[in-house]
């Protein structure tokens, strides 16, 4: 379509409109005299349908169903089966709601207030920019042209293939972009504004640009370096090339989310993309690297292969939220970024998922208005955590094989969660769907009780799983059960699994060969499994030396600390257990933390005594 952008500084209360013409080439599969499309806050001027090689028919009625965000176009005669072109002229509002096609206010270096025009379509706001079918499973190619003031930057998903003066106004130019691959409408994007950029070519030959506010190009250099390293990483990881000739990353002054993975034109809020080289801390560089890694992962996982319906959104977001760490760990090993994953995503997911009002990762979405509700920490952080566990259970080599199978089989198409499980099952020969359904279709996660008994040179371990609840022991009538990939290490080598086993029942007894009485045993290497562990008192005490001498890696100490802290209030005998936990936590942490833990423990015992008094 052609967008005409009114220029000049508009007052924020004023309305501001754009004119567009959109043409759809499609097939009428069944004769009809009505076409129903998604459409919101748009005024159609004319609409007509022309069957291939035949005269066009004008629609005579536009019936807007505002609640449903739809419009029905009625034609005076029947549109017969076959190919044809639907043309719609319309006016839309360049709104100030940060969705659809909206205006973003910025200040120039000289202090003037100006506006850029930007899109944000996911999940269901493409319909505010043009009448369309923006459900993820309806894919098409897009040819986009923008008519813009000639001194403005105009960007879209693809590279520019033509730029010429606009005949009706010498201040305007028409910019034409190359045809996109087959894609979902929610990934279409265009931006018009004033920007500077820095550019580089990635090792795999893709032109990468980072667009920044005017005068701040320097601040795009870090993201540029990340993107140029990230593209070849994903190409190699998936063994599928990035299919477009360019990718732009742009910082938008007014942006609702953190970033959006539009194919070839990724939009970011400024704090998620720009780094001031003279004045920034490593945590903001880490954040930018993660966000860039996340959105670029979607270029394959989400854009090339798209979820069938929003029910599978958790997979899209959970996957990207996991692989962003894999990518940053590859590009910046010095960040030790997986420790951040455990302290941010994993811990947060467990805290939320232990509450009675949590929900399964996979929730069925009916009306698109329900989509926003599932963009939450359970989809993102628990989603990422269970994929991390899955990757570890499968092993990197087979996992990559499975990813390649999935991405090549469904490229330019749509897929459901089960399709990924099937590909990973094929590549690994492991029961992926059975394992993963226990994590995605039910809420919560298990607490694994473990005790060990020395039998001559062996240790016999007894494991029991029960749902973990923040509010106290689980008392539900059903017995939720998870298929838990368990890894076990010993003091022989705290970084290498002595045994790996799938716990597919409520109780499990294992024999660890050749483990002397003075050797300790720990579950959940690297804090990868999405469960908590409760050790028998002697097993827990035996870990103290490895905590003190730091031979237990930081992520393992962190996991242990989280588990202990969460279990503290569950102990029946407060004094004895408090002393033990104090000793272990004391070995892990600084005095302030112990103080915090103890205050908490005391408040719990105080709270408990209150309960006794009242009951
Ligand atoms: N696809 C999402 C952006 C999105 C979220 C659009 C919700 C519409 C509604 C994007 O890939 C994303 O996940 N962005 C995150 C940042 C990311 C690094 C976790 C965000 O915006 O918070
Ligand atoms: Zn995402």
C-alpha cells in the first residue's frame, strides 16, 4: 500500500491520519458476495474486486463489527471461484496508542519536537494499519511502497528496490521495497522518521544496520557487533541461512514492549538497543546482547516457522528466551550468562509456579484478546527453563539435528508444539512428547526428596517426587507427576554427571557404584532440572565443604540456596533445621543474606505460633 504521512509537528491531542491503498491477490474458493476481514479504527473509502481478466465490481456495503474488529464487504454480484484482486482505499489513524501504525514523539538535537511513524502488530494490531487477515496461520508475500517526505528515512522488512519522486508533490518520494518471503502479517513492519545508522556485514553476508536517534550512531555500535556475531551463530546452529538480504535493528522512542522481531526490521525500545560507550554498565550491555539475541532467534523460530495459533506462543517466546542465553554465552563467554539465567528466569519461574494461582505454560487461547494475558513470566521464564532442561536431556548434537528437521520441514509454514516434539523425538529417539507434556500441560513442578544409604562401596539413593507448593505441603487429592530428567554428581567431579536418569514415576531407587562413605552426592547439575531438591539432613551437611572451598560451581550453589530458602518455612522442627540451614546458607552467602534468611525464618515461626494461638 501507499502511506501518506502528514508532516509537521502535530499536537499530541490532535488526530493524525494516513491514506493507504492495499491490493490483495487471492483465490475465491467458494462463490460468495461477501468478504469478511479483520479491521479496526479504519475508514474504507472504496473497495473493489476484479476477477482475473474480468471487470472489477465495487463493494456497496462496508459493515463494521467494531467489537469483533472485523468488516464485511458486500458486493452487488456474486464473486465466482477463481483468482482475483481485491483493492481497498482507506484512511487510518496514525494513533498515539503504540499499536498498529502509530506516531512516536522524539526531540531533535536542537530541541524540536517531531514525530516518527512506526508499526507494532503483534499480536492482533496489523488490522489497525490495514484491513487484513492477521491470524498467524494465514501467510502471504508482501510488496510494500511508502510515500514519504523526501528528507525522512523509510524502512520496511525488505531492502529498497526503487526510490523516485512522487508525481503529485515535489516534497515526497515513493520508496519501493523488495517482495517479502511468505510470512504472517503480524511480522510486517514499516518505519518513517529521522535516524542515523551504523552498518556492518555479518560473516554470512547479511547487511546489518542499527538505526539510532540522530546524533547517536555511536550508541548503536555495541548492538551492531552483537547482531553481526549472532546471525552466523544461528545460521550455524540451525544449519539454515537467514533468508533476507538485510536486517535492520531500530531504536524507537515510544515503544510498548521491550522489542519486536518483525522480519528484517526489528524494533526496540531505546534502552534495549543503545549503549553509550562512555557511560554504560556491564548489566546494560548484557541486557542489550540478550534482547538482540532473542529477537534474532525469532527470525528463524517464529518468522520462518510460525506458530499455528497463539496457544503455541509460549513455545515461540520460551524458545527465544532460552536460546538468547546460548547465543550470548557463545558471543561473550566472559559474561558467565547462564548464572544470570538461573538467578533471573529460573528462580522467578519457580517462585511464581509454586503459587496456587499459577497456570500451565500451554493455555488454549480462544479470542485473540486473550493473547496479551499469556505474555507473562510463566510463558517466558518457565518456558525457557523447561526448554533448557529439554536441551540438556537430549544433548546438544541431537537437539540441533531435531531443530534443523523442524525448521526445514515447516519453513514458510506453521507448526504446533507437538510438531517440535516430533522432530526432536526423531532426532534423539527419546520420549520427548511424553516428557514435555508433563511440564507444559500442568502447572507447577516437583519437589524431590532424596536420602542415601551406604551399602559397602555403593550408595543407594531413594528419590520421591511430590508437587512443590509455596503455601506448605501439597494436600490436593490428585497426585500430579512429572517426568523428570535427573542428573547426579559426586565429589569425584562436581561438574560431570555420574548418572543421568529419567524419573518417570513417583518413587525411584538407584544404586551409585563405588561411592565411599565420605563422598557427597548432589542432584541437579548446573541447576538445569526444573525441580527443587530436599536432601536428608546428613546428605545436606555433607555438601558444606564443597560449598566452602567453592568446588561446587556458582549455579549449583545458587540452586541450592534457592531450594533451601524455599524449604525453610516447611520444616517442622524449626530450631534444629534452622541451625542446619544456617550452616549451609552461611557457607554459601554473605552475612546480609543470612540475616535476611534468619529474619524470615523467625517471622515464619512467629507466624506459626500465631496460628497455634488462634486455632
Ligand atoms: N514477540 C515479542 C514482543 C511482543 C510481546 C509483542 C508481547 C507483542 C506482545 C518479543 O519477541 C519479545 O519477547 N520481547 C520481549 C523482550 C525479550 C528480550 C524478552 C519484551 O518485549 O519484553
Ligand atoms: Zn520474543
